[in-house]
C-alpha cells in the first residue's frame, strides 16, 4: 500500500474516534477506573491527534543518497521492520494503544497487539473502528489474553520481527529473554519509574504543591512517571509540607463517573493490595505518615492520597515503583545533594524541577539520568516529543519521529559507476 493511502486511512480512523469519544471514554473508565471526564477531555482526543501526527509522517519516510570514496554510488532505503508485537499496559489503555500502533502502521508494518487482561474493551473497539477506516484484514490483530500465554507467545514467536512493550521492569526482562531465545527479534521497552520532583527555595510554594500533588495523584498514581519522590529544599520545606498536606486532604476521591471526582479506584484488587502493603512497609520502616494511608468506604478499591515524610533513601517506598497515590517526601540542602538523591534509583524515566533560576534548571537537567526532564511543569507530553527511559526504565522511544524510526530498518544499496565523471 502506498504511504499516501496509509495516511488517508489513519486520518479516517482519527475521524471515527472523534465520533465515538463518549463510548470509548466509558470503556476505559469501566475497565481501569479512570476518570470519565478526563478520558473524554484528554485520553480519547489525544489518540486521534496521535493518529493524525503519524499520518502526516507516513509519506515522508525516505533514505539518503551517499557519495562513496571509490567509483560507486550508494543510497539507503527505509523499510518496514516487518511484523511487530505490541504488549501494552492497563493504566492508559487508549494512549498506549496509539503510541504503539500509530507509528508502526505509518511505517508500513503489520502487527499483533495484546492489551492488558484488565483493560481489553477499548482495544477491541479501536480494532473495529480501524476496519471501518479501511485498515486491511490481517494488518492490525488485537489478541486479548494473559501475559504468560498471549504475551509469551508474542515474545517468543519466530515470525515476529520486533516487540514493543510498556509495563514493569520485571516483565520487560522476561520479554528480552524470550526475544533472545527465539529469533533475536528487536525489542523496545518502556518500563518502570521512580521519578523525582525537586523543588528549590525560590519556587512558588502554592504552585509547587499543586504540581507535586498532580504528579503523584493523577490517574490515582498509576503512572510510570509519577513524581513519587519529592525533594524540597530546606528553606521552604516546613511551609511546603503544611500546604501539601492541606491540599491532599481536600483531594476528592470517588466514583470515576462523577465529574467532581479527582481520583478514582485502583485498577483491581491485586494493585489495591500492593499499594496498601507498601504503605504498611513505610510505617514499619520508620517513615512518618503525614496524611492518608487508609482505604475509603467499603466498596471499590479506593485509597486515600498518602504522604510520608522522614523517608530514608533505602526504604522500599523510596526505591520501589508503587504505582499508587503514595508520595515520599524528603528535605535537602544543596543542589549537589539533590542531584545525588534524584539519581539514587535504578530507574530513569523522568524528573521534574521547580525553580526560577535558569542556571539551576540547566544544571539539574543535565545532571539527572532520566529520559525526560520537566522544568516548572509535569506530565507535559506531546506527539512530537520523544519519550523513553534510562537505566532500568528501558530503551527505545515512544512519540516523535524517533518512534517511527524504531519500526523501520535501513538497507544500503551500492552500485558501481563506470565511465562516469566522479564529482
């Protein structure tokens, strides 16, 4: 299929999504406990925007003409990598679907996609809309199932050329092993995080507190880049802590279909119990519980916004990805101390810096080992901005042209030049 035709289909698919926003938002709310009004306003519209972005790139894939040192002429071709296996998580079912599918379709690949077993509904609806948009049969195949069966089959299949996975570091390691033991398929991994938010003395305390809460409570903390470690400079620490706790206590946790709710339930019982177990670890290891730490009501997997202070860096709540509304708060003195603490993690997905000093911002952004640095903002994503991790947060990029290129491979073509002037 010519790239221009692929672009038309992606555009049509985006239009169909825009016509079904309410239904799609409801599916993700039912499956994942996500806020319905946020799905309508952000997740679903972002999906169609992502499709349009890569539709615009589909017919702009090209290689280079190369001047060789001898009497040869060379050029490169950018070819689809082939069959791609996508394995996506449950925290952002729609967003992750299109971060994987859009660039790989634009590149000309065929694919098998496994949604998380907790959240298959919207993926199946998107596949239905894809067919209506004109995606040919066999190009996009959605296969619901469990990790040990469907996920393992994708990772080890001899006819799949690449696996793109978003999820936990532990599962990412298993996928790499399966890829190596099968056909040495390419792998890209977007894995866990324990992202720091560093707030300096010159920050606006009220705005910084809002940013810190957004960073950990958005999507009930089920975000790979959640700012679960917050470091505050000592000059404003006490005032910041007071303001933060006040705001956390006013945070509205409730029915995800209620437009007044700011936080819905955890995705399922397993995740609910995992978060509560980490809260208990924090208490036992000596951290001070400032607010929260309990469940809400006797129905549903609701957890109060939870903030710990006096957190030592070797505690589980400071090192492990909790994936829930649990913040570890710590005081620091110097910029050197902040850099050391921020990097004291096996992860490297993202970090946030809050300061009015451009020199401080530049120093921190170049010193923290993470794939994305947000200065005086958080969760600032864009279709044209590459996203991916350092260290045990994985490798390979979603979003931007970097994501398109990971579904392409370069072929070099060389021909001799006879009886021609060499210019």
